[in-house]
C-alpha cells in the first residue's frame, strides 16, 4: 500500500510541473500586499510553488521557487516605489526571499517521511515561524506579512459602508 502523499501519480511530471511554477510566479505579483494585490493570491501563490517543489528535485524546486519569490519581491518594491531602490534594498529582498522560501524546502524534505496529517502541518508551521523571524530581525518589520499593507484610499472607498 502506498502513502497517498508520496504517490508519484499525484504530482505533475515533465514539462507540466513548470505550469505550477509559472502559475506561482504569475500569482506572486498579486500576493505581496500592494495596491494591486488579491487576498487569495497569497495562498495560491504558495500552493502553486509547493506543488512545483514537491514534483521537482530538491535543489531545482528550491532554486526556482526562490527565484519566483525574489522576482515578485523585487518587482513589488520597484514597481510600487515603496523605497528608493538600491543595492542594499536588493540584497535585503534576496535575503528575505530566501528566508521566506525555506518553508517550501522543509516541506519538500519532510512531507514524504511523515503521515498525511503531520505532512499538512509542516508548511504552515514553518511559514509562520519564518514570518515571525523576518518580523523580529528585519529592518522592514512585517513588510511581507499579511499585517503590513496599509489600506489605500481606493480600498477604503470601495470597502467603506459610509457614503
């Protein structure tokens, strides 16, 4: 009897696994709490990258997922004109992307070794821990977490109950 989590038929193989990476990379731009963000994209972005890492080798999966996260982070800061963009900020983006991509690596390394119930807890637990780490040691605080985004006027106008 095979474990349903480790069954290779459950994951895309060949070129199809790159569709998960492409979907994750595309959703990454809408997942980083900017003016054009979509709330559900934050989780869909990570689910797509998780599907890619689970169907890929360890280094390829982590490297491509890290690249997709890093590109989304750099584009978010550069296009949103959040800060004056320079090499120090670029290095911080790469470091933060590395830390926030580590849960995908941990999930890839451990999901097949645990029971299905425990395997579902690996990614959320490590993601929360890494977001806490970034908030504690990063000079940007909670910049890439769900609590950072300040509502824009447009959001307040659309969501306001008052006239």
